C-alpha cells in the first residue's frame, strides 16, 4: 500500500483501494501470478495478430521477472478476447458470477484465466 501512495499519490491510491474493496472475495490473481490487465486493440486493427503480440510481450515480461504463471480476467460478453486467450494457451481457472454495476461494467461476471509459462525447476 505504501508503494501505491508514493507512485499514485494519496487521493488516487485511496480511490484504487476503495474500488478493489468492492470486489470482496473475487479473485483476479494469486501472489504467484503475473497479472495482465487491460489489453486492448482498436477495432480497425483487430484480426491482424496485434493482440497476440501484446500478450506475448506481457508473457515475456513475466518470464524475465521470474514468474511461472500469467493470469488475466475476461468479462462475460468478450468472447473474441476469451477465444484469443484460449488460442494462446490460457485456460479458465475460475468463473465468477455476480451482479454489481460498478464491477466489470455490470457484465454479470468474469472468467479468471491462467497460463503456465514454464514448469518449476527441480
């Protein structure tokens, strides 16, 4: 939390903490995961492999930082994104159903997806 205050400033850090508290026990990532958030490609550039390249870039950052697992969430209704993640080797680890207008754009829930980047040594 102290890092948030230093990086974001007190007001923004408090807004982020408040927003996260709305999630309650909904899991997005574990401490062992490299969490990838908010990947987007403008509609006119979709279908050209850019999303896959962005994900590969994130996975390479995860590997360089020593992580073995990448995780992400995809809200219900974003089937094109979920299909891309599955094509890239992500699998649904958990499904969360909820009805909260401030969380995930009122989508009704999300899939937590994970990909194992490398097996643990030894």
